[in-house]
């Protein structure tokens, strides 16, 4: 049987133009730059312009990823969009991106796993490609969290920002040469017992409203470090690699203290962490591809390097993906 691996051929990102600093926030809510930086590591975030939609952000990131992959949009036959801030209740925002890119074939759908969304989307696309059902996929994380924040709640509104990132995946046959590029392993988890720890207090079938994000921060932090470390250990156990082999750790950018704590727990050199939370804040499903794009653009991320991605989000959901770039 011929083995197929999903190879990452392109990466792109998009950030809205408007920058909202901690000092800007201090003018509208009871907080300070010092308070935010000390607890989260965040200094600023981007905010989508009026009329700028999640689909607009996702389309821009996808276009850059396609250009870098030297792939025509018409060669894409699968789009998986990770988002919890869609343009509309339905249709899926992925089909809007599909239309924006001029694609009229294949499949496009949204995937909702909150901050873990990109890891879930990447694993989903990988399995579709490995099955032979599709040949090339766009995996996108795009969010406009500014639209679901309570701007009077300093415990949540300081944490999040808007943005989008995307990867192009291509199904390629393994040639047996060893150290071949592509996604090597993934593990996904969820536990609905904790759904009330990080949630939005609205929805079509409950309140008929969009609602606002609510979070019990201490509980989320406590579970995050343990759950993430466990799923990383399980992912590595499915390969011949250890934490020492990782070239870059590209985690979901939620909180600097969570990232540092996770790295310590799995014995990873902190210098290997790609950290963008300072300038992007938490962009939910967009944070991992945005961090990948940052590392690619500044020259850190190079072909054939081993990259470990992980995330945890509301639900709770969490997961990890190991890939050779």
C-alpha cells in the first residue's frame, strides 16, 4: 500500500491595520499596561475594521499562503476553516472564502473547536488527504473576537485580538528516503464537563443573540498546562522523537505564563518557543498559523525542521500536531 503524507507547502497570515495597545484599553476599562503584561505578556492586539469580516481576514491569509506555495487557487479541492466567529450563523464562512478565491469545486466547511480549532482543522485535513479523497487543502484559522468581547470586562477584553493565518497542504507519496516532510502525528481531545469554564453566553438556540465571551481564568490556566503537556507527550510517543528533537514549539498564543509552564513541564528549551502573544494577543484559532507565519518571515522557520503545535480552548478541547516543515 502506498503511504501518503500531508506536506505543508505554503504559509500566510493577515492582521488588521488597527492596533489597540494596553494604554488604549486603560482609557476604556479599569486596567493598566503593567497589570496586563505581568499577567499575560500581552502589549497590543489588532482589531478588525468596521465592515471587515472573518471571511475577509481568512481570504487574505489564504491568498498569501497560496502565493508562497506557488499554487493556483483552482488546484485546491478542500478548505477547512477553523473559527468561532463566523460571518453568519450559516452558511459556513469557508464557502465565502472559497467563492472569494474563485474556487467552484471540492468541499469547504467550518470547524468549531474554539482556540484548539486550527489543530483540529489541521488534523482533519491531514486525514482527508491521507485517505486519498482530496489532493490539496487550505487550512485556515480566522477570528474577529473583538465582536464577541464585553469591553467592560477587564478579565477578558484585554486578552483577545483579531487575525487570520493559513497553510496549504499537499498529499504526497512517501518515497522511503527518511526524514520526509509533512504531518507526522496528531492527537485531539475534548471534555465537555468543563464547557462552563470558557464560553459565550449566547447562541441561536439558547438566547437568540451572539452573546459575549466569559471565562473562569484560574480554572482554564490550571487545566491548560496539564492537558497540553499530556497530549504533547502522547503525540511524541506516536513517533520516534522526543522534546529534545523539536526545532520549534509553536503553541496557541493564549498567555505567556501558560506557554512557559508547558515548556517547563515537557522539558523543552524556552528558546525554542515561537511566541507572538505580546503583539497579537490571543487570536484563538488564528494564533498558531499567525505564529508560524511570523517565524517564517523572520527566518527562524526553515524547511525540514521539526515543528510541534498545540492548543487548548473552550469545551474544553485540546490537541497537538507534530510536523516536519
